[in-house]
């Protein structure tokens, strides 16, 4: 038996959905350094980013369990998955719900566990394994439980692996006959202080703003009611992010403890956090940050 181990996991998709890979690294501390107990990367066929993140965790937990780990400390750069497993976010996606339940069931087989969000640079080995798997469309590593035996993939007659996950229909409502693109725009706000390190002016000193955040999303499919995405749900998605920044000193809140809390960085971070909360059929168009009633910055993907 292994008393305690740290499990790093990562999953990625090129296209979302698209060709996807997963990776994990299971580490133990011998009192002097961290040693790799087991690690693996696997190509899982076509999936979304979020499905790949969950499948990577499932594979890592399967291997930790097989190797007799009693206490597991999970580290992942998927903030959505961490918050869902902690019960802070609801699992909206029909494609994620069975994976979420599978993880919860696996976690019960350990004496104890912890789960923590880390940034990508702190999850480098798992990220590398997932990307190599996508590049080679193959599996690699010294895993105890091969990926294809733990339920994620199905082997065809020619020996190739295909995903059994319901990817393209994940959380998709019925398609409306009304063609076109529907765009929703909402606003939220928070009050916070910041200081711009290195700025050649008064803004380098501590000062505050009432930040207005404007978000636009779009989709082409209407549900049976005739709604592309509920304003109420979009407001809740944005509100869950802005709550972390309200009435705080932004320079002390990650990731702004490492990067300047500029309008540019704020817009990009909110965009990246909001993007993973939206259903697969909804596209995030842009995030706008109003520092004042006459000053707005907008961020969108290239």
C-alpha cells in the first residue's frame, strides 16, 4: 500500500470537439524528492476539452487505485472540473454528468482525497503527455491500467480506437428551423482596488474602480421554448466569476498576484474562465471591461 500520492491530470482537444488526448502523472514523496510512480498519455478520439479533462482524471484515479494509493491529492488546471467536484458549480452538460458521477464513485475508494486547481505551468508533465498523445494518436507511459481497458474507448476490428462518449450531442437542445445567429449581451459589475506596477503615472498607486463587465455570447440553435441560452444562466455564469473579484485588492487575487490587474488582463482572464462554463453550443464572442462610463476595453479570440 502507498500511504499518499499526488495526481496531476490534464486533457485537451484540438477543435473542441476534435482529436483529443489525456495525460496523468502520479507522484510520491520519498522524503527527499518527488518520484514518478506511474504516468501515461493516451489518444481518446474525438471529444471536447471538458470531457478530456474528466477522462484524464478517471484514468489517473484508476491507476492510483490499482497501485494501492490510500490518500490522493489531485492537481489539475481545469477550474471547471475542480469547482464541479467541490459542488460550487452545477454540472450542466449531459455529456459530463456520467463522467462526474464516475469520478465521485472512484473518489470513495480512497481513504481521503483533496482536489486543487493549479495553473498550466504547474501541471507541465500531464499537459505534455496529453499533447504527445494528440500528436502521435497513441498511448505511452508506465501505467498499471491501460486506457482502453477502463471503459473510455472501444477497439474496432482493425485495432483502432474510437470514443464511446456522446461528444457532438453534448448538452445540445433541439435544433430550431429558424436559421441565423443569435447574440446575447449582459452586464455585471464589481468594486475593487488595484495598483498598476510600473505604470508611469498616478495609477501605480492604490486606487479603486467600479468595474462594469459586458459579455456577448452567440448560438444558432433554439431549444423547444425558442431560447438560444437563458439570460438568467448567463448572468449566473458571469456572477460566479465576478464574485471572486468583488471588494478585494486585485493585486492579491490569483492570477493578478503574478500579472498586472490591467483592464486587458482582466478581460482576458474573465474570458478564459467564462468560456469553460458555457454549454458546447454557445460561443463566447467577447468580454468588455468598462473602467469608467467613458472608457471600455474589449477582448476576443483572434
